[in-house]
């Protein structure tokens, strides 16, 4: 997983992971359960108006990576 690779290379980094698929978010929850990484997981659809409201509380962001956009 890209997020795990980035977090392992940048000590003190945090990640906000967003996916429209609850099963994918569940997999990420399993992947990061018990880890020392600071990870926020959100179920959102980038095509839905207002999706940014849920991520705003985790801002600011230094980098954004998307496989969708």
C-alpha cells in the first residue's frame, strides 16, 4: 500500500486516506490496526458535492496522491 510506504519513510507524517468503498476502508483499517502510524480513514465519494467537508478537519496537506483524479 502506497500510504504505508510513504509513512514508513517520513517519520512523524500522518495520512488521511479516502475511498468511496467501505470494504476498502475496512481493509485499510485492518492494515493499520495496532500500527504506530497516524492514519485517518474516511469513506467519501469524490464525485459527490461536499466531500471536502469531511477531510477539511484533517488539513492542511503537504501532498495529495490520487488514483481516481
